[in-house]
């Protein structure tokens, strides 16, 4: 279990901000971008972001190091994967997507640690607060 002084308790706030940003980016793609390839990429990034925000929220309710690792990997994955796509297509940073594969790996690790966290459910119970 992660000592209390090392636990981050602001995951709901982080998830709320990322959710807001995901919806906003989806709206930008739908209404302010004219290139069909860019629209598709931004919309896919927004969808992945919103899905993983929900996973982050769920993972944040698991106590223990595996729940915390899951949250951190989801956050890093969203930032690298979705953020790099948005940077490329909205701000023109062509090389930004070079980190997207690492972001995808982080998202997958988030799911792995979420699963491991649930296996340790008996030792570190789910806490709804």
C-alpha cells in the first residue's frame, strides 16, 4: 500500500478537467477543423481520452499501489497519446505524434494495473469515497 503522504487525492479533479478538455476538443474537431484527416484524428483522440478518463475515475477508487499506478499510467497515456495527436493536428507540431506509441503503451499498462488492482481487492478494498 502506498503511504498516505505519497497518495494523490485529486484524481477526480484531474479526470474532470481531462473530460472537459476531451469534449471541447471533440467540438473543435466537429466545428472548427476543415481537413477530414485532421477531424478524424482529433475525434479519435477525444474518444480515447474520454474513455480513459472514465477508467482513471474508476481506478482512482482502488486503494494500494496498483490502483495508483493505474491512475498515473492513464494520465501519462492520455497526455502522450491524445495530447500528441491534438498538438499535431491543431497546432501543427508534426513531430508530436512520435510519442503516441509510448502513450498507447501507457494506456495499456493502465488497464493492466487496474486489473491487477482488482485482483488485490481483498488486501486493499475498493473505497467509494
